[in-house]
């Protein structure tokens, strides 16, 4: 035991020293915790890294990656060569853990608090998944999270922890590396509350390990936590940089140790000075201990799986694999199943969402206390909670920050999750949306009340810059559909592409348009009104502005101008189309306008010059919707006048 912990510490320190970059403090303080988790509790299989019933570990304090990689090497996921390439370009051991880059890493972490909140989502996913196979014991894993003082200073942690307590997620165990030290210094001036009492008040089981160097005490605390029937917080008191000359100092946090310090540390640990030394006896003993326990559970799981397939699926794995591989058959996109009519796109979205939910169990999500406004409630889904973990509707409460991270946890479990709120509150979700994009998770963020037409609620509730903000996120699709048919097409695109996405939907009614096409949403942009004479201008629009531009085009053509209208429900998908297609839709040299009730940022690439951007680049106002549009110079006649003047 002591040799394994010493080896974890020295491997971590050697990685940081060779890279001349990293965080040695947590390597030295948290090594006993990681050792205990893997030696005594984690069920994993390096030969089957995606094993659905493996225990999950979220290193919320992602700056401790060197320690995690050392453990992953010791159990068989990584090689010594991988450790020597720590923080180097294209290695599998990047500076912070990255999902789908490093075998054995269950999520990307680094932004503090995101990991803990995402772990709550993973625990919710396990509870929900468990209800699908109640008689076969196929799903029975734990979600472990290692966090530090910094994670618990972030507000998102408490949003998520509050919900976890309400939901009684007894499969979630958080180990808190408690050393009263952060990057800038001691926490005495910034973080003085009693963390355990705070978690107690939120319905968690809490306990403390006074000596964080004692694996036996950590093990006992985890065993107690598993019997508690509640989500658990184990405070483990440690010394940051334990054993270093910088021990108990904030300087140990992110500063590579000196040669002198490494020499004395290895001597103190009883380890050779050789860089990347591995004690083979300790390695094999540790690996055998982990694999024996994990192997027994893996064999039992395989038997349960075969039993399930034979009895429930008559020997056919197809249905299980459809779920496991996120397969949804959604072939109705070209034959709308509900009559297209004049209605708000948020209402259309609710209809499509409920249709999809009737076809698959993969759809799982909810709202941040806005079901009645966002229309995302799954009518026959039931409510997810401690008395019904099979429920499909999650009541997130007013917790937008946590909602986004929890959705990431659900996606990491295997679902196609969604969460909803007003578009003006998208900023609350930005860090989680960025993590969705980084991990390429099929999370769908549903945003309603998508323009200043919200009216009376005023500028705090009227989005202006949010569409531009989301479109700036790499690997993230933003959709703003024009009517019911385009909403249908958006969900077809989401199900087909399974990428991180956001949908912006209207509160105000919009007509069902003759030429909108669900199938063409996958093109990102397409013609919804052909010019009837020689092409003189192109009007690009999104959402509710599409119908406005069609009316304007019809009016302007009476003067002999050929006006084309292009609906662009997704800029990202349009720009991914071949250039030949883009030029066919938007011919070079033709005067081109972009009409959208939001910021002009990111739209200049499409237009002739800035004058052809008909957008809103100031905050809105409180008043009747049409009056607010008038103040913004965005009523139909005002838009028409601006276009006519430029033509």
C-alpha cells in the first residue's frame, strides 16, 4: 500500500517536472484518496473502457490530472510512454483530463465546479438507467467525485448538490480534498463556512477523515457512505503538497518542484531518484487487487446481460444496442404528423418533443422552473424523483448553471438529454455549453422567448447578444426555426447528427409557411421564396423574421425587383455545406441582407456591407411587443423601408 502511494506521487511529480508544467500540490495530498478508490472500490475494466456498468470517477479538481494519469497507468489504461508525454501536443495525457482522449477518463474537467455538478447528472442517469432493467441487476454502479476547495467555492456546486440531496442520489460519493489552501493563498479570507453543515442542510450524508494520509480511514468512510442511503460528502483533511519543501503553502499548487525538492521528497518516500521509476512488485500487486475485484463484477455483469438478452430480447441484442449506441428511428421528418398551423415555435417544439418521447427512452430532460413557459414537459413521461427514478421529466428548479452541467452528465451516461429556459438566460449556461462542445456531447439546450418581442417583461428578459454568443462556440449547432415544419427538421437534425445543440424558439405566433421544408434544415439554409423576375437581392432570415421577409419580398417585387428569401435555421450547418451549394443559395455579387432580431455579431460574412445587416444591437425595452419593435426600428414597414432605400 505505502509503496503504491509513494509510486503514484513520484510518477506524478516526474511528469510535472519533465513537462515543466503542472500542479504538484494535489498529487501529493490526494494520492491516498485515489489509491483507496481504485484499490478498494472502483469497478473498471481496461480491456472494455466503455463498459456500461463501470464505476465513474470525476476528477472535478482537473488540475490534478498528473495524479489521475499515474493511477490510470498503474491499473492498466496507460503506458509509461504516455506519462512521459504529459502536457505535450497530441498526447493522451493533456494538461487537464479530456473525455475521449484518455482511456479511463469519464469526463473533461478543469473549470472548477463543473465536474461536481456533472457527476450529479451521471448519478441521475444511473438511477434512471437502472429502472430499464429492474430484474437483471445490469446497472448498479457508483459515481465518485474528487473535488477541492475551489470546486466548493463555485456556486454551481451548490445548485447541483441541492438537487442531488432532494433526489436522494445515494449512488453519488464526493471526496473533498480539504486543505484550506487555494491558488492565491489560504482560504481563511475567502472560504470559512462549515462545508459539512452546509451539505447536511441539503440532505447529504457527511463525514470527515481527519488524517488524509490514512487509506484505511478513507476506506471506512466510503463504506459508511455506501450504507447511508443519501448522496455523500467525505471531507478528507490533507496537506497541500504533503512532503514537499512547499508543503501547506499555496506555492505548492501550480508550481513545478525544484530538483532539490524532488530529491528530498523521493528520499523521504523511500523511492529511487530514477525518473519515472516503477516498483514492479507494488505495480503488480495493486493491479491484481483492482482487477480481481473488478473482474468478478464484470463476469457477474456479463452473466446478467446474457440472461437479460435471452429472456427479454429472445437472444437478439438489437434493442439493447439501439439504446447503448443512441439509435433513434425518426423517419417522419418529411411527413409532418401534426397539422402545421399558426403558432409559437415553442408550442411546435413541445409537440415534436412529445412525439419523439413516444418513440424512444433516450430523450430525458426538463426545465429550470419554466415548464409552463417553455412547453417542454413530456406529458406521459412522469416526474423523475426519489419515488420514481423512471420519470422522464426533471424539475431542475431555478438552477440554470447546474442544469447545463447535469445535462452533460446525462449525455455521458448515454442519453440524449435536453434542458429548457428563456434565451436571455443562456449566459447562465455558457460554461456547461462550452463543456458540451468540448466533449462533443449530444445535449440539446431549448431556449424560448427568443427576441425583444417578449415586450412587457423588458430588457432583462429580451435576448439580444445570446444567439451570437452561442454561435461563437466551436462544435456547437444553433437552430432558430421559422415554423412547425422547421422545428420538425431541427429535431431530425439533432437526432441524426447527435451533436451539442441549442434551439431558439418564439413566444409569439408565426404562420405555417408554404415552402419551409423539414428535410432541408440539414442544409442549414435554403430558399423559401424564389424570385419571380431577375434576381436583384437576397433576404436571409431566421425564426419569426422569415415570414416577415417573405411578405416584404412580395411587396417589393411589385416594383419589379426580383427578391429571394432564404431561411437559415442553422448558420453552422449552412457553412458546413459545399461551397457550390452555398453559392447557389447566395449568389456572389447579388445584394444580400441578413434580417434577425438579435446582434449583428458573426453575420457580416453573409452581407454586402454593414448597412445590409438589419439586426438589433442595443438592449430592448418594456412595453407592448409592437411598440418595442418600433423603438428598435424593427417593425415590418421599417425593415421594408430600410431594404428599399438600399436597393
